[in-house]
């Protein structure tokens, strides 16, 4: 997408491309014993990133008190902070409270939804959802049999449809990012015991990623997996803190064209 201001004689004044710095991490697992460590991590990333992504498992046990710790730490960052929830955040069945606590601190939590942010003059579309389990070729949980198992299948399909809808909603943004907690590809699970891959994600979420080819896809959850994988030709990154072995991974999206609104 190319746009810009115009001179009186109709000539376009194009803005030079910019580099966007996106810091991402999953599995922060806030708890009292990690309070100082988490606060230090956010203090350190402030000023180094234009956007911060948190790929789920923000808390250890899914309590609002743990979310308060994260909220306090995230408030140290001047850049927008966008998050999705993970399985740990749902453990105490208080995810709505966690979302409220984080929202009060300015952290936007996405759940089968999307947002458009203006970052350094660039419209950045972020699609976020937790994702879900379901398996991969040879290990799928099927849409057959007991109602509880069929509900797992239905949940996976609902997540995939939300990814598709979200990516369509931000299709016109110069930068499009997808953030999940569960993995949409086996390739970032290598290193985890194959017997648990079904519970680490599902490639039923992969089709909309391959179709829409977002500029950046990140997830967490697979603590012993690989950092980089793919869905077709689309790179996918596992930014779980145990995998990246640092507080945040800093991605640089280069050559991004600034898009200004038309002057009327």
C-alpha cells in the first residue's frame, strides 16, 4: 500500500520506508517469585520496541493477582502492548478478570479478534487468539464419537475461522501480524515428545495462515520446541521464553511503507 501527501502540482511526496521493531515473548508465567524478573524484563525492552506482543501464558495459575503483576510491569513500556491468553491463564476460570486487569493497564487482549494500531506512521493489523489443541496428520482428534471430543474439534475449527476472519479484517494494513498461544504447525514442536503434540496445537489453524500470508506469525506454549518453523511458505516463530532463552525476541520488519490518510 503506497500513499502520501501531494504537492500543489499533483506530485506525490512519498515517505521513506521505515523499520518496525516488534518485541515478542510467550510463557512469561507471572507469579510472586518472578515479580522482580518480569519488571526488569519490561523495563529493559522499553525504548527498544515499537510494539510488544505477549503470546499467552501470561500468568502461572490464572489468577487476577498474577495478572496485576504483569499489568504493573507492562505499564513501564511506552509502546503498545498486545496479548493473547494461554492455557495457564484459563486454569482458574477467571480469564475475563485477567483481561479486565490488563486492559486497565493499557494492555489490549485479543480473543478471536483483531486490532489496527498506528505504529511509527504505519497501520499495523494484529490478529490474536489463543488457538487450541486438535493434532496434526496421524494424530487428529476427530469430529466423531463422544460429545466432549467433538467439542474439542469444534473449538479448533472456531479458532481457525477466527484467524481467517481476523486476517481478512486487516488485509489492507501494510503490516499484518498473527499471534497465537498454541502452535499451528508441527515444525515448531520438534524437540517436544511427539506423544503430546496433539495437545500443543493443530494444523487445522494453518489454512488461513497459508492463504493470507501475514508478515509475522508468533506463538508460545511449546517450551521445548524449535524457534522457527513454517506454514507453507510463511515463517512461524515459537517465542516461548524457554525457547528464545531471553526475555523478548526482537523482530525487525524492514522496508515498511508509511501510509498517510488522504488530505481533503
